[in-house]
C-alpha cells in the first residue's frame, strides 16, 4: 500500500507539472492569441501528453519488459486521446452546456472564469481516468515501482 501511495504522489507531481504546461498553453492561446477555448484546450492537452509520457514512464510507472516502446507510446497516446475527448466534452459541458444556458450564472461569473473552472474540473476527472488506465494497460503487473 505504501508503494501505491508513493506512486500516486509521483503521478500527482508529474500531473501538476503537466497541468501547468497544459494550462499555460491553454491560457496563452486562448487569452493572448485569442484562439477559441476548445482549440486552446486541445493544443495544451497535446503538448502536455508528450511531456507526460516521458515523465510518467521514467518516474511513475514500471514498464512491461515485453512491451515494445513504440507500442507503449501508441497505447499511451490512445488512452490520452480518449482522455482528450473527456477533457473537451467536460469543458464544453461546463461552458456551453451550463454557463451559456444558465443566464443567472452569466451575471454571477465571467466567461473567462467559466472556461477556467471547466478546465480545472476536466483536469481532475481526466487525471483519475489517466492513472487508472495507464496502471492497467502500461504498467508491469505486481507492486508499483518494483525494480
């Protein structure tokens, strides 16, 4: 159990770093370059996935010896694309599905805050999905981080 908790902490640290990258790219594209929030979220997510793969497979998960690195990366990307779909769907639901539809909410908070709130909610949900699926599909069976 202690090793699992250590792994979750490492996953969290990698996640915070990648969230920072994701959020910085999202914010830059959305608020500085004026790219639509959905595209800004897409590019932030893609860039952070590449960095997340490198950090996760080095510091968080124990690789399956028999798995080819190309196959490992493809699986990581497929899982991440599913996560991207969840990410986009949740942000869309928060912004266009809730914020835009509920006029009283428009008076309470700004569109920027609704977008940021949607991004934070999406990140939390997708983070749980990522840990569970990567552990199932990419990690060597047995104790976490046994080497």
